[in-house]
């Protein structure tokens, strides 16, 4: 495995994610069906989906014009008329429910080193939003504004810029207290600083004011861009024979799944865990859905929970202490193939973030990857009820080892 892992890890390190555009999903995702909805996590059928994901699917169907109201959309989804597929199967990622439908605009990130592309939807902000299962008229109106006003301005701005390098921006954000998963305040500010001169050339008047206020009022704005960047880096490492490096960790609110470089496109799954964290007033662990979303792609890339040493203030949001944030990062070094010198951590004397999760090291050590995450209410439409810390189920990694052993021994 050493040779395969060195190659996979090297291709991940060499990746250079560049934000190239913002385009409709139907135009950039190959073979996306006209009535296909993508979701977070490993494959799942409608009747097994958690409440927030079902709510988001209903909202997407209304947004697309496939249904006029919620019951009609629910009946349509249950009828089998809509095809469902994981975002990961299309080179895409989405936070929480992760819903992507054909008309939604997606960030297009190209790995300038090898040319592979990755995609993510736009971040709607906080509160009652589609990714947490909300599907009211307010949610649909916001999505349409994002498509009709926000996206065209960014499309033109990115075209004029020729692309925005993301790795240096993410590295700078780590030095400013982000870990680019649950804390994106610095990254969002850096992004706005970069794009504002471009937007001034492409938008004017009330539209420009609305766009800037939308970004400025959403500290999570950069999250989806960060996720696409991480996806592009990890897809560069996927498909390397005899590699035990994890290239995706994702969850759909029912199942937690991982993909491994040397195991093809198979998913290795276990039940999604509940999240231990801080809940908003009036809510408790009894209200939370099991772990949900593609955003653990950041941890898979050595960021998020793996980079909590850079963001001690995150513990005010997810719980724990600043000392524990440091400990999480140091602990993750024991289950990774190396570090990423592009992403350095000031509180740890600028060492690189631990990166390249190794399934063998996880099982041998008994140390499960740490993930910091938002918590959705288990029922659709209520939204986020907290944030916290969880760990990937070790069972996924044990199953992956069995599959790799068969590959190594030439068994079917």
C-alpha cells in the first residue's frame, strides 16, 4: 500500500483548486437527468430519507416548477418520478441535505494541476433555508433571487477574472481563525474583498447592494466554495490502485459513508451518529437529526475538525474548550498519511494540517476521524438547532479494509 498511498497523497497535495464560474447544474453536470435531484451522503431512497432531506426535496421540486405546493411535491417524490443520486456521483458536494436540482447554479472549481472539476451549490445563509429542510415561499423566493440576480453577476465577474485561486485564500483564513467548515468568517470576508471590484463592473444600483449585503450578512458564504475546493483536491487522489486513503466522508441523516481511493466508487456505510454539541435555546439532543451533509469533505481534506487548532473560537459554537481544539488536531495526525504544508496552523508552530485519512491507521489505532458540524432538527422546515462534534463510525473503515484485502489478493 505504501506506493499507492504515496501517489494518492501526492496527487491530493499537488491539486490547485481555482474557482472558474457559477453555472446551472444542468449545463455542467454530465448526464444529469431532467428530473434528477442530488442529495448529500451515500445513496438513499425517498422512503428512507430523514425529515430535513425530504423537506429539501419538496422545496427543490417546487423551485423547479414540477409541483405547485408541498403535498403535490411529496406525492411526486414518492411516486418514483424523481430520480435521486448522491452529489458525489456527479463530482459535487452540498452541505446538510445537500440538495441540487437541474436549475440551481453551482460553483465550478477546477483543479488546475490535473484538470478535474468539482461543484457545489450556493450558500443560502442561516435560518430557515433549503439545506435544513425548509421549503416555505420565503425559501423558494430567495432561491429564485439567487438564480436570477446573484448568479448572473458572479458569472460575469468570474469570467472577467479568469478564475480565483482558492488554496491561498483558504490558507490565509486558517491564519485568521477559521477552519473553513463551521467557521468561515475570515474566508467569507477575504472572498468578498477579492470579488467586490469585479462585481462593481458587472452589477449596479440596488442589485449590487443586495448582493453585497447578502454576502456580508452570511459568515458561512464561503463554506460551499471551500467544500468544492476540497472535493477537487480529493477527487485528484481517487482511483489510485492499492491506496487506503479516504477520499470522501459523507452522511445523509440515516447512513454515514466513506469512499476510499483504491476501492473504486464503492461506499462503505454505517448508521449516521447523533451529534454531541451545543443546542439553541428551546432545543435538545432529542430534537436533532443524525449527522447530515457532504461538508465532512473538509475534514477529509485535512480542514474542519482536523484544523480546529487554527480556530479555537469555534468551540464557542460547537462546544468544548480551546485546549480540546488543539488536541483534536494533534490526535488526527495519528490516522493520516501526512500533512498539508499549504495549510499551516499558527498555534502549532505552523505545522501543516494532518491530511490523508488512512483506513488502516483508523482501525489499528481505534481513533475515529473528528467532524465538527451543524445540527438540523429531525423534522423538516424547523432548520438548524445547534452545532457540535461527532466522529465517523469505525465500522465504515473496517469494511473498507476487507474490500482492499480482496483487491490486494485478487479476489472478486
